[in-house]
């Protein structure tokens, strides 16, 4: 019988893992099913561009995985039974149950309203395509001079505010940051960020906590009222809640606790990757929710699954960071170089060249989903008998 591998979620991590497994294992030996609620691959790192009115290249999953041996199933995951090794999904054919031998959980994360009153009702999120399209429609209907407030001074907030200000210079764009503007950046990076923000005419409210959201304004912790015809909410991410409803061991954040190969510490036939996983990086620090973290965890999991099934050697790729890539509109960018555990160093790339660099990173991430072995030819290996596949594999040095 074929070994049944079910991958939940076809974002950067899930799609990469499915494709990489298909190139590592013989089609006769495995049946790989990729489950995703949408029929297309969504470039999540470009949602601020979509909200600002730009059109993105469609990437149908069926076309991306044509001829790979991966079966794409357009359905919404409604439950996981980790003890029975089944997944409940709902699609065009109704509700069905998928059995698996190995599960790759990559359902990712969505926006987080932080429990702020009115945020869920009045703020717009851009963590996914549906939210970005709603924000796009609302922003497109705004007359010149209307105020737009982006709440959240992290990477997503910076990209959203600068993209909107560049695309709609007729709007009054403001940014509310809990801390100082770019206070985690190097001095060079922070100076460049402030220069771009000033040039784009963005009003920055630093050290500001939003405590309530209404249809036309927000209220801050000190009682100040900030006008906002549209509020864009970018204060962080929350993981998909399904894992927390299972018997899988999860953290306080709802992420699945995994070992160095992305394998669940409580259920060895389950692997979690990307935002869904509590994975440790350099210095024993948890990886942050990001594409930069997700794709390496997808490779790690796929290679570990292939190694265990074929009786091969386990991968030992260090999970570390190199830089933070920030687009500041289409003409400006900021590449902040960081330590392995994601702390800023003095070096930073700025300006037009940084914008080109970031664009290449985005295109490269999408290309890597369709080419998960980075164009390097691989040999599909035979799945070992069950007794061999279950035996501990030997870890190879990095």
C-alpha cells in the first residue's frame, strides 16, 4: 500500500513541503494530498500591495503541481483527529474524512485583534487575500484627503503604510506604533526608514497603544482620538485554532511543539511547519512567524519525512536568520542584516537597490514553491518496508 501523506495548507510552507516530498519519494510508494481552502497559491508577503490597488499574478495550485504526483484538494479543514490519524475537510463534494500515515500541518496564521473593542467590527486586516481585497475596495472608494490609519509598527505595518502612501498620495496616511518607529533596526536602518516615511508624508504616532476602534476613529490609551476613515490592523498574528482543539501538544500560543526535524513531540506521525509550529532557532529562541522562518522549516520537515521513510540520514540544517527585507513602496526598500537569532547589526542596504532586492526575494519565494529543490536534480527514493522506515535515522552534520 502507498504511504499516505496529507499536507494541510498550501501557503509558502505547505506548498513547498508537498512539492519537495514529491521530488524526494517514488510516486508508486506515496500518495501526497495537498489540502487548501483556496484554489490558488496566495503570495501572502504581497497582501499590502493587493490592498493598495495593485494586481497580482494568479498562481493556480492545479497548474503549479501538474505532473508532480501531488493531488490538490480544494477544501477547508474543519478538524484533525491526531489519535485516529484522520482529517475532516469540507469542499465542493461536501464533508469527507481523509486518513493519513503522515500529516504535515501548515495551516499558518491569521490576523490578531488583540482583544481591542471594535477592531473585529471596524478594522481591516491584510493577513490574507480576502481581507486585503475588502480593504482594497474600501480604500478605492475614499475621496482625496480622507484619513487612513495603519495600526502596528512592525514589518507588515511599515510595508502597508508606505505602500498606501505611495499609491494614494491624495490620502492622509498615518501609522500608530506601540514603540518607537523602527526601534529594533540599526541606526542606519532607522534613519532611512524615518527619511522615507517623512518623504511620503506619513504621520507617525509613536509609543501609542490603540484601545478602541470605531467606524471613523480610534482611541488611544491616553484618551486621544485619532481620525480614521479606514483602519488597517497589523498588530500581529494568531495561529489557526484547529491544532489547539486536538490532542497534539501545543504551546500557549496554540502552536504545535516540535523537535528539530519539525516532528510533533507528542505524535510522531505529525509534522508542523511555518507559523503553526513552535520551532527553535539560533540561541534556543522560538522562530518568529514569517516567510523567512516558514520555508526553511518546510524543507527541514520534508527532508526528515523522506529520510525516515527511506531509511536515510536525517537533515540537520540550522534554522537561522540573515536579514529582514522590508519594502517601503515600489521605489524604496530596507534590507536590515541581522544575527542568526534575528537581532539587528550595523549593516543595512537602503534605497532603490534594496527595493529591487526585496522584489527578487518575493519572486524567489514564489518560484521556490514551484521549484522546492531550487532546481537541483534529485533522485526519488523507494520507501523502505515499514519496519525499516520506523527505525531511527542517523543525523548527518550540517
